[in-house]
């Protein structure tokens, strides 16, 4: 199916694979999350979460999902992955006290990209609590869980990075591993999902797949040759892309690679990070995906009918982020939304067209067919070395276990 025409002219979502049936969807939202403010001029704006929520309400999507307010993650939840002293620092630092903690700021990489702002720790507890809550819901039999405030994939065990403080994705995957032998992580943010890859680099119970801009671009990791280590060899997949990639080129890699991943890895659950900075016209991005092209990834992963956690991530042209995540919520629910936007609280943001979709630009696609074919061939070859799902010893775990059987390095 041509991703650019997916879903045109009809209410039912065209299916990819056996995708006709409805899914039971839950959606996590805390009305406070849009009030956090990274500071003047900072590109990360949690306000986009509130804009998305407003669109979901006006499109009538909230009535079709279980809408849940997240329980804030506790210290011990965050310390399942993060170092105790790092979490303790995040809990105690404030804009007023940061001048007295210069050494700690440096040590934990908090400052310019990852500023100290009012309510920082509550913000982390909220978005992490929603992702872990989504994982719990999937473990209890729901089909799809959504947390657009999550997906902060750069945070490391002992440090903040790239606007991310706490790695809610790693925490959610650890929760899923209590019930699932294998968990798949897929990242379509324009930036490499380095924090998640690093956390699971040496295990075969989590496969990470990241599609990202590579070459003189933050965070600088994610070479196609980075494939995992030890037991985790071949369980990290990196798809390095160049400027201007469009829907068709993107799907020429995404679908064959993900089809093979699902076949050989056979995950019990999938986490999909839907960073919207890979959209055309993003303030910090350089790709040329349409909202339909981006959402085609959601639609495709949904079609496998495996428990699915949808998370946010990057996205810095906030009107387009809200458009994208609203449309992708519709995809999760199996609904094609009307392009003409209903009047909503932030209607003026979406002028002059007041439509859900925006046309991609005419920027040059620097990804040649030859390069794309090469990347696809290399990655499919790596996947063929796995042959079948790994057969790791697995014992059922009580729900309050603090850690899966492998240590996160």
C-alpha cells in the first residue's frame, strides 16, 4: 500500500495484515503535564501534550479509550534502572539551589540542554509513571497503551541527555519483561534511541531497532555496524538515514525490516517510540515525512496484533506534533480522522489551513536508492543470523519483582 494514500476517503482504517478487529486502548494523561516549562527559548515544550489532548477531545477519541491519570513513579520505581544518587539529585535540585550544586550538575549532565526547572522531579515522575502504567495495563491484557508525554529515549543510568532526564522507556520495558519473554523496541524519532539501546545492549530478551538521522547529528551514535554485544549480538539494529527522507523511501526500509524482526524475534510486546521530529518541517529535524507516512509505522506495528505501547518523544514544531499524535491515536483506535480540524482550544495554532495533515516540502531526498538497498540488505542479513526466537530460560515472576533476570549494565 502506498503510505501517502493510506486511509484516504473512508472511516475504516485500511488494514495491513489481519487488522480488521478493534483494539482495546488505554490512554494516560495528566492535565498538569502541559504546565511544565523548560525555560525561555528551549525547544522542548511539554505544552504540546496539552494541545494533543485538546485535539483528541474534539475529535471524540477520548470516549473510545480508557482514559487514565498516571500514578507518579516512586523513587524505587525510577531506581530499577537509574542510579540512586542520580535520582536523589533530581529530587532535590531546584532553580534556587542549583548554584550550590555545580559539581553535581556537571556530573549528571544537567544544565544547558537539560535545564533545572520548577517541578522537574514531578515532571519525571508523571511521564515515567504513565509509561510504566501503560506496561502494567498491557501485562493485564489490554491491546494498546498510549503515553504521549513519554518516550524520553536519551536518558542514561547516571545522567540526563538530550532533553531527557528519566528513561521511561527502559522502565516500561523492565515492567513488560516480568510477563514477556521478549520485548521489541522500535524508535522512529529522528534521533538515535541511544539510552534504550545502551541499557539492553548485552541481552537477547530485548531487541532495539532505531531509524534515525546519522552523521554529524545528535547524539552521534547508531552506526549500522553497532549490533549489540555478547548475548545481545544482533539484537540491536540501527538504520542510519540522511536528510530529506520521504514516506516512500522510509517505508521501503521500515516494512521489510520490521516484518523480518517480527518473524525471527517473535516479541511478546512491542514498544514504539513515535518521536515527531522526523516529520517534515520540524524545528530541529531534517527529514521529510508526512503525518500519514509517520503514522504508517504505527499502523504497520499495530497490524501484528501484539500488545503495543505507543510513546511520544521528540517533536519541536508543536502544532505538527499535536496533529501527528492525534492522528496516530486514531490509527490505534482503527479510525480515519477527518482532515478538516474541529474547533478546539488551540485552533489558532493550526491556521491558515486548519487541517490535520500538512504537505511535506520539496526538499531534496539525500538517501539514494542504492544506499537504501545496501542498508536493507545488510540489516536483513544480520537478522538472518538469528534464525529464530531465542530460547532463554524464563520463570514466571510475581508482579512486585524489582528486576528482570539480567542486569542492565
